[in-house]
C-alpha cells in the first residue's frame, strides 16, 4: 500500500496531465483500500478474505461542460488514455451552469488537523480468527441461544488523496477494525435472532470479543416469546442502536441538493425551531479517532465543527459547490465523493446532545408504549416527512420495559416526531452518527 504522500503525488500527476490536455479545470481523487476479514461459525472457520485495491478518478471541465472517468489500473499509459477519454467526453457533454470546482478562496490552505485515525497496525489473521471465535463462543454460551449465524472480525486501512487544478492537494490514511456476532435463540417457529458489533479506528479501542458476543446472545434471548398488544396512538421510545437513524432522515432533508430540487419536507424550515429548544445536533469532523473524521472534504474545503441544530433551530443546509451555486450560497465543507461522479454531501461524526434525565425516568410515566430496538424497511417519504416502518422491540407497561413485540408497524410524520423528541442522558459515541435514547408521543403503533 502506498504512503499518503505517494498517493498525493499520483493525484497531482493526473491533474497535471489534464491541464496539459487542455482542461480548464480538473480534480482527481485516489482511493486505496486493504482489508482482512475472518468469519467463524459453530466453532469452525467459515471464511478468510483478503482484499486490496486502488482506484483513481478524474473529473475535467471544458467551459461549463464536464466528465468523470476512473480506473483501477495505474499503468502510466492507461492513465494517459484516461485523460484523453475524459476530455473527449467533456466536449460532448451538456452544459451545466452550476458545475465546477469549489471557490478557490475557500480551499484549505493551512496544515490539516490531526485526526489520529491510523494506528499503523496490521493484525495477523490468526488474531482476527481468535476474536471471531471468542465472540461467537460468548454468544453461544448465553442460555437460550440455540444456533449461530457466526462471529467475525476484520482489520483494514484506507488512503485517500485529493488534488485540484486550482491549488489544493492533500491526503490522509485511516485504519479500521470491527468485530461482531449474530446468533439465534429458541426453537422452531419461535426462533429469534439478534446481533452485536463494534467498530473503531484504533485496534486497542475495540470492545472485547467476549463483551460483543455476550451482548448478541442476550439480545437474541430477550426477544423470545413476543406478545400481542392493543394498537393505537402511544409513546414510542427508540433505543440508541437505532435512534441515530432519525438523524439520518434529518441530514437527508437538509442536503443542498434536496433543497435545490424542492424535494425536502424541511424546505421552508431554515431558521425555525424544528426540535425542542434543549436539543443541539453537532457535526464534529476533527474528533480524535472518530469513525468519519477528516480534515478536508471531497472538494478540498476545510471541515469545521458545525452546530446544525442550535437550541432546536435549524442553522444551515449542508452543501457541496454545485448545490450551493444553485441556491446562491457558499459550500459548507460537507462535500463527499468517490472516484466516479460529481460530489454529493455527507456529515462526519454527527451527534445529538444528551438530555438531562435517565432512560428510566424517560419512560417512568408511560402506561402503555413501545421500546423499539429494530427497524425494518424504508417507508419514509422525503418530500412530506411521512414515516411508516416495520419494527421490533418491547412493550412498556406502567413505566417498565416488559415483554418483547415483533412484526409491528410504527407510523407518524418526521416533523411531528422531531418536534416532540425528548432525549435521555445516555449518549455514547459508538457509531459515526450517535443519538441517545429518544422518546416521542406523536406516533401510531399497529401490532403484528
């Protein structure tokens, strides 16, 4: 695998070729990934996979016309032909008045922040095998677990380099490790499955395989013998494992492209209070060892800590340059791209702040409600905010979490849900997007 500075040289070289070929502007992105994955099932080795690959993408502009090409072959002649093909394609492409590189005056010009995202390790496959085996053994040791879908562990490294024809050049590397277990509890038609996993940038930060396996087994057993219940409007409480999906719907609704196309249920919400005044939602791109930390975005702009929701109020859209031009605004440092196509947008390490009450206090006054631990399907209308998804979890009876429920449907509207969310105080930074336990009293629940 190349060093970051070598990857940077490759992106720079491709930009130089594009300029010599007559491009008015260009950018190039290089991505290299290497990973090892080990899967165990029922105590036996099921799969070992090692993958390595590199790709480079080039976007060229001829006036207001552009084209994007990519290659996984780094042979100099292949890359030279790639440049020529990109130029030919761009000359035939339709004009786009909003396309173009990011404004030069906004590019990252200082030394990038250190995100401590690469520990430089390369664990032996035998180490990963032992982790996978221990996670599965711990899950199968939980009383009530009857079968296994396996335990696994992985390790990998990635290098990303970006260069533009108007002065940006940068690269960074990240490491990544994960472990998981998935098991089945019960017998026959009463079987239930569940899982647990952990993912970190530094190997030393991973939960132990035993902890992961035990959690998977206990979650599966807890779902046994689901009960029926009376449908209707009732409080719904989202476990932190899936409450972060609500932030995903929020981010999709404030993406500049959705606003420019007028396909967002938050189209007219700028500056208004869409969450409770106690709620803040913050994007933290420079968090040390964060799963999505990065010093610059997909267009070479600096990333900055951003409070997207400030005391309940929406403060900004998230925009790459094209949608920003369409809206008459400035890009926000949230551009994201792969080797093919134009940049889109994404957040980095996003979280909703913790509340001031415990989960027990959050549900104490609920006489009849549901605690959701699993969501199924994609029934969300991004234009209207209408929300309807399959779900599973547990009943809440007289302020206590009770028996499991499965194959239920929860429905509401995201505007109403956002406005009514009450967060507990149990925020943890386990994923790239994190939220505490969330309660809303604005949903309807139908039993299975």
